[in-house]
């Protein structure tokens, strides 16, 4: 589907899912940025960026988070980390965790999102699993599709819900700052985990261990 442009009209009715207030969110982010801040910087239309980032073609603040700590960690740290043919744990480069933390958040208000989990839900927006499973080299295309879905679900869609690519049993969200009320996300009464500390590294390795991975020495 990467070389197929979005159609003029939706083929079906996008799946609306309401995330209730109090829904836990887990975010792995640079420690220098507030945990609840939306990213205000559009990605380049063609290079770099994430799956559903804003671009200059559709500028908006955006925020990615996992519905579990595991999905937040896997999505951020296990991209393109291969398994060792010898069976030893795969190693996450130490630079990938430098200056980063895991924050524990929750929704302060309910949000309506487009669910992109099942085949039927994807078909309703003229897509299939490619949209949520494509690798980074195809993100310029997924961003364009994301903008098209936003256009056709304006104004109600405040984000997308999709399966975690690296932990398919869990879900992740991308939220749109231009359609969310102020302070829609708040921090829980749980201290964030700073990965630059010995305790933070221990906790990170405990999250990575079931995925046969660990931080490189």
C-alpha cells in the first residue's frame, strides 16, 4: 500500500474508540522535556520522523505513548535491534537510553481516537496492516496517510490507537495537540524512571529481559 495514494473519499466509517479519563499512559522521552508536553516540531515531509508525526503539510502538536510500560520501551528502544544467531541477548546501544526517562501518565479527560487495530478498522480508512507495521523507511507515506485520516475525521478524532509493532499484544497512541483540551494529560503520583541512574538501568533491563534484550555494557 506504500505506493498507493489515499482515495478521495473514505470507503467506510472510521472506528471511534473513547479512552476514558484516568487511562494510564507510559511515555519514554528525553528527560529535558516535560512528560506531558506535545512535540511542537513538524517532521520533514520526506526524511526522518515518526509514523504519524505532523509535517508542514499538516502542522500540529503530537505525543506518542504506550498503554503499557512494555510497549513504550519496545517502541522506542527495540527498533532495528537484531537477535544474535548465537542466542545471547540482543544489545540495545547505551546511547539510546542516555538522557531519557520513563514517565507514568494518565488522561485527565476522555478522548475519542480512531482505532487502527483490526483488519476491519483499517479497511474503513482504505488501508491494511501496512499502515501500522511499515518500517521507518516508509514513514513519509504513513505520515501522508495519517494526515488524510485526520482530514476525514475532523474535528472529532483526537488521536489514533494502534498495535505496538514490537509488542503486538499491547497498544500505543498518538495524540493530536490541536484537538485536545489543555492539560489533557497529567502525571501520576509515581516518580519517573531516569535511565541514566543505576536503579533506572536495572529497571530498564528488567523490562527488556522478556524480549531477550538488555542494555549494552
